[in-house]
């Protein structure tokens, strides 16, 4: 039986993978190894409804908690020239 998982990489995918593992297997010891030299990379341009469902339905992160912690930027529209 697997008791411990190590996720390499602390980017969006690494933290989402670690969160999903803990949601499905709460007793599993999950560690994320990330570089202290690589700062936060602002992502979100490709955020789709699938990401929202993953965060709010699957992981059950409430909207208010998400906004308070993530302090997101809100895009009101795009214009391609």
C-alpha cells in the first residue's frame, strides 16, 4: 500500500495534484518539493470552467475563501487586434 507521495514542482499543476490526492485519500502523506529560487508565476489566462469546477466542486474550496487567499485579478474582456 502506498502511504507517501512526493509531488515534484510547486506550480499550479503540482499543487492541484497534491490537493486532489489529499481530497481522495485524506490519510495519505503528500509532500510538495518546490524550488525556493523560482517565484510565483502569474497564470490564469487559460483558466476555463473546468478549473473552476475542479477548485470549487471537486476540492470544495469556497468562493469567498478562494478570493480571500488568492486575491485574483478579474479580467473583464479580451480584444484581439
